[in-house]
């Protein structure tokens, strides 16, 4: 499915925590981990589990940059 979002990162699911309504998903992208909160139903529809190959799509109006 083509998307207009340009920030698409391939990674591997490391954690899936299902709550009553929401789910927290942690994806390993290279040396970094990206954490997303999605609906529980979406996580179940995708049948997300540890080890799954996924694509993280980031579409945001605000991105913060920090430099040490």
C-alpha cells in the first residue's frame, strides 16, 4: 500500500504489551528502539508478536532534535 509518509523504517518487534484498550509496541530499528501506542484492536488485527518484521511509519507535524 503506497503511503505519502516518507519516514518509513524497517524493524523488528521486540515487545508487545496489551492493555484493556491500548497496546504498547516496541520496535528495534538498527541500534534504536521506537515505541508506539496503538489500539489493542489494531495490535490484535495485525497479530503483532515479538520477532515480527514490521515497518514503522512516522507522520508528524513536530520532530524534536537533541544534541549533546
